[in-house]
């Protein structure tokens, strides 16, 4: 018996990863590079991107740090152009960049509303569109993995995350819509919806709200490496027929 569709060899792929300065994004960049993809690690904090690139190169991978501001459409398009000039046609996109709102809806100032919408939804929309346009023009297949959140499916009282939840629900619907439109071009679009995973964003939330570990069914908060297999499934031949799907990964945190 052979398993021709099971492979995590990404040699020949070029991956564009947003929010790679820390947490999940940095882990995604490392994992993709370890499997052979050339990686454009993107974000706003250039010094962190350069450190990540050096780490990946030290382990034999190929990585280019590229600054991008996900609230600025010109910056997004320029970053994408830079990545392709340095590494070639991007065939994998991990739309990971995002910020929390940390404020009750009725108290939010316009600037914060704009920042959250632009970072969490408008930026990923523009980036995915730029990615797809190039693949369609070149008649090449590709994989998009959008990062949604379990907040897209449940919102509790007292969290102050109403806008964040709204944008992450929109990411899940965006995934559906893009998957349908681009399936005929062999561009698969899927999403991952994490629950609480260790990250810089979560650490900030727990600092405000208090440690929630004891409130989880397994009395733990998973780490980014525990998402590796899901990411690799969605960018590998194993998921050839999977598109328009949001995979929930919350360690049973919502099953209570």
C-alpha cells in the first residue's frame, strides 16, 4: 500500500507568513522552512524578523524578513512584491497577523475600531487577493491558510473582545467565499480557529483578565508547536480536496 498524497515536503514552495514577529506566526515560519519552503517572514518589528530569519538560516532553511504594515494597503502590496523578487512566486500564504481589541464595544474609539478592522480583516483580504491574482495569472496552484479564532464561534461576558470576535468570524466567512471563487484555479483556502494558545497576544490578555488555566478542561494552555500538524496538513498534498474549511483547535476548551 502506498500513500502518495501524504507528504510534508514543501521544497519548491514559497510561503508568505504574516505576524511572524512572535507567537504562532514565528512558529509557522519555522515549521514551513523546516519542511523545505522558502519563507518570507513578515511583520512590523524588523529586528524580530531579522532574528527569526537568522535562526531559520542557522537550521538550514531559507528565510527573508520583509516589513509589512497590515493596516496599509500600499505596504501590503509592496511587501508582497519584495517577497517575490527575493524568493519567487508565493504558493503558500499564512494570513496570521491580528490584534485584540481589549475594550467593550460601546467604549471603543474610532481609531481602535479602524486599527482592529484593518489589521484583522481588511489587510488579510487585500493580501489574499494579491496572492490569488498572481497565481491565477501564472496558472499555478496555491494554498491559503487564514487564522480565525474560536472567538468567531463563541463570545463570553466580561471579555471585552466583541470586535475581535467579529473580525475573526468574518475571516471564517471570507475563507468560505474565497474557496468557492478560487477552487477552479486550484487555490485551496482554509482556516484554523485556535482556542487559547500560548502567544504574546494571549499573555497580554491573561495579564488583564487573570490566568484561565484552571478553567480549561485539561488544565493547560497549548503551545504553538501543537498546531504544526494542522498547518502542514492544510498546505500539503494530504488536503488536496479540502477547501473552504475552518478547523477548530481548542483542546476541548469550548466543550464544557
